[in-house]
């Protein structure tokens, strides 16, 4: 098996300091949580940004500030901005971080009922527009999947040439309105992926550790962090995102898989190598 890529989703858009006081809002806090995660073995930082009061934002300027701050402490890490933003944001709002030319960005591949009146809207027209914008800019999409039908949507877009093969998926299980987080659910999604795909598994809440363990054994990759779960164990808050990364890195090594460095993650995902001379990544994907 390839080495394990660990993604740290350090803050998300929904979890707040009222849930856990260590959830980062400010640029300095985001920088510190990214530093802790990278030190423990994360090779990707999945990035949402907040205003200082915790309000979710897709502001290009705020993303630029946070990405620069993360680069100061984790120069080679892959920074993966979210284009999901938060419920209710417009397409133009959500797409702002693409103007910063990241190596990767998330591409949400279907609409989800998050509970109550909250609907996370991603129409097919929106999905295609986001995919086309990423392809034109040479940004590799991470296809965010909350149910099996979203995999089929990606397959259709691959046939149209709007998403390149091999695709990379993030299989999100345990979200309200999406597929549940039982082992059979993960197996169903993995077995439905297009041949040659790579995938990461994000288990929400109590499903995080068992589904991450399955992902390691299945040859996939894992996402951990405060966006998905704030508890180390029942009733006990994790001290930091780094604690989650450290735990999954130790588990992976016990199960016989070493943890990928950012440069190894780039090779696995088909991204261009880090340009150490210039101090930044060479933008875009490797042409297959």
C-alpha cells in the first residue's frame, strides 16, 4: 500500500468555541493549530477561515492571510481551501479562494439536508461550474461525497472531461442528511469509486476513529480534526488538532503503513513537486 496521507481539518465552518475553546478563529490561532497538526504528520491542511469573532467567511483576503501564516510554520504542507464555505453563501463567495491558485480545493458533489432548515445546496450546474473553474486553473479537486449518488455525478463529469482521471475523493460519513457511518456504508462507497481513484475518509463525531481505521486497512487516506470531531474519547475533548493527527499516525504505523510527507502526498495525488528553490509549490497537476 501507499503511505498514508493525513489531512487535518482544523476548524470547519460550523463548530465554535462554545463547543470547544481551542477551535481556531484568528489568523494566529489557525497558524498554531496547523503547526501542531503538521508537526504530528499531517501533509494536507483542509482550510476554512473565520473572522476574529468566529463568523465563517470565504474572503479572498482572509484566506490569503491564513495561507501565508501557515506557510511560515509549515512551508511544504499542501493547503486545501474549502469552496463549500457555509450554508447560504453564494457561488461567487464560495469560489474566492481559487483566485489564490492553491494546489487543491474541495468540490462538493451534491446537495445535503444538514438538519432543520439548513440545506447545503450544490446543483449540477454549480458543480460543473466549480469543476470547470478548477480545471482551467490547474487546481486538483477533492470530490466531496456525502452519499453514493454523488460518486455517480463525478463519474458523469469525468466522462464529459470536466473532472480528470484519476479523481480524488473525500468520503464523508455520518453527516445529517448523508450516508451513515457504519462499516458497510464505507465499503459500499469505496467499491463504487471509479478505477484508479484515490480516496480519503472523513468520519463525523464518534465514527471518526473506526472509519479512519478502516480507511487505513483499505488502502485509503484519512481526515481528522475539529471540523469533524472534537472528542478524543467519550466526554473528553481533544487538546488540539495535533492530538488527532498523532493518534492516527501511531495507529497507521502499528497497522503497517507509514505516514506520507507532503512531498510523498503530492506524488500519490498526482500534484507537481514542491519548488524548494522558489519556496512555493509548482502550481497545478502532473499531466498523465
